[in-house]
C-alpha cells in the first residue's frame, strides 16, 4: 500500500489533546486502510491511532454517516442521496473556499474520495 505524506499541521488539528503532542521535525504519513487502527505514522515509527483522534476518519469507517467532505460536512449518505453535492464541492474548491489541508484528516482534497458515477 502506498501512503501519502501529511503535515504536522493536519495532525495537530485532529489529535486529541494536541497541546500534549510532541510532533517532531520529520515526515508523517496517512494510512487510509479501513482494517488498520493506525491513522498517522512518522519516519521514526511513531504511530497515532484512531482512538487518539478527536475526528472520525471517514476513509476508515463503513457507516453511511462517515464523512467524505470535512469542509462542508458531507457524508457518504449525502452524496448517495443528492447528485448535486459533488458539483457544489468542486465549485467551492475551485473558488478556494475549502480547507482540506487541515479539516480533512488525510490532509488532501476529498474529491478523489467521492464515488465515481
């Protein structure tokens, strides 16, 4: 599995008790494997588990209430029930009105996570 890098800025926005986290000057990675409890890991083999976050990670949840778009509060069920949501999110993203780098636990744009039609 390939892992994407994620900034300490993203991690600090999602971890519980962020003031206690001692992020080091290293690269961190995001694990989106739903079968794995690890969400973030560092080059030094440090790990941050789902249970250590204050944010539920939609990519790791099977529920219809799992988040797809953290910027606008869009769940998997919302996307399935309203075909216009993807266009809305795309428009907002193009206008620069999203904050994916901090709101999304993966630190990246959610549009790749939307179901393909």
